[in-house]
C-alpha cells in the first residue's frame, strides 16, 4: 500500500484484506490526516502482518509538471516511492492495494488461494473492482460512465528483478517483466468517489490546473449517473458485447481485449446476487 491522506477508508480496507494476505506493507507519505495514527493502532493490534513504514521525502503528484520532469531515481519521484514500497515486500508474490479498496468475498479468497496453490502458474493474475458513487439521495451504486477500476494494471504477480515501476510523464508505469496476464475476477469495491474529496485531493489540482486529473474531475462532476449493480449489463456497448461473445465462443483475442471481455463476463454472467451486494452504509471515517 502507498498511502497519502487515506484515513477515510483505510481501516476498512486493511481489515477486509488482512486475513487473505500473508502481510500488508503500508507505506505512508505526506499525510495531514489521521493516517499515521490509524496505521499505528492497527499495527499494534494486528502485529507483524501489518508492517508500517514512513516515506519521508516530498513526492510530486502524478499529472503534475514536477512529476513529468523528475528523474525516476529521485526520492521526490512517484516512481522511486512506489519501487521503495514494492522492495519492502518479503513474499514470492505481491499486489498493489489502495487505501480505498474494500474486499469482495469470495472472489478475493479464490484469487489468493489459486496463487498459493500454483494454479495460475507464472501469470500476472489481474483483477478489477466496481467504481462506487453516491446518488443525490445518498444511496450508493456503480458509476455509469466508468463502472470498473483496474483494466489489467492491477494484479497478483510473482516478484522478480523485472517487476518494477518506471517513469511516464503522466504517472508511474508498472513493468511486469514479460508476464502474461489473465483476468481472475472482480474482487473489490472501489471507494475513491465516496471519499470526502472524491479521491482527488492528493493530485494538488490547485497548482496543477492542466493536470489530466483536473480534466477527469471535471468530467465526473458533469456526469455522475449511478446505476444498481444488477443494471451494469445495460452499460455494455455493442463492441463490449461482441468481445464477450467472441471470448465465450473460444475465439482468440489479443491480451487487453481478452481481459476486457473476461471482466464483462465476471460482471454480468459469473456473479451471484449474494456476491455482489453493494455496501450501503459506507461513510468516511472522521
């Protein structure tokens, strides 16, 4: 975990994942909220399964001009910060966990068990989440304009010297060292848009008005339609539906297209009502 001002859902995220993983390495940076206190309390309770580390240097946010020009090896670079966190893990496999990911069972357990048994070989086992948002009446559902989080960039992978982060002018980019990717399920609720700042506070948009994240926030504020999870299927485009049908019929698809088709299948075909029950009482911690 790389955390900056994640107090809203940090404790819920850690508690929902801690029993599935051998350890969670929580590296926090530039926090002005209760993140350090929450982590210290949980570490005292959970013991060595939760390892808390403070990355003390100023880190330039993704999308900023400073990030674009900062060398990856600089302590101020997001890339260096992310590689620092990854290097602190101690097990054969690792995955990125954000402070606003609430685990969905039994998908997470099935994913982790498959990795432990060696069922998935040396692939990167990719997974996704549903992007949750709040309606004007306070109820929670799935964001219609962007229903999914994770499009092949998040997954459990065998750690090696070839798995690391590199610099992109826009953000950090994960290098998976030639690992093939396979989709393993929808295993979390993405709570970013339920945060008090909609999850955009860390981008420092006041000083980065041309950031790609400023444009994303403007688009979200313009289109905030929310649907029930059982209505997500209606959001599929003709192209999405064609990909899913082709995949189900066994036609070969290129990597990203196969991942997208499998994600849609998991969302609209492979789910059960008991598995995808949207949490209804989520409120940011104070």
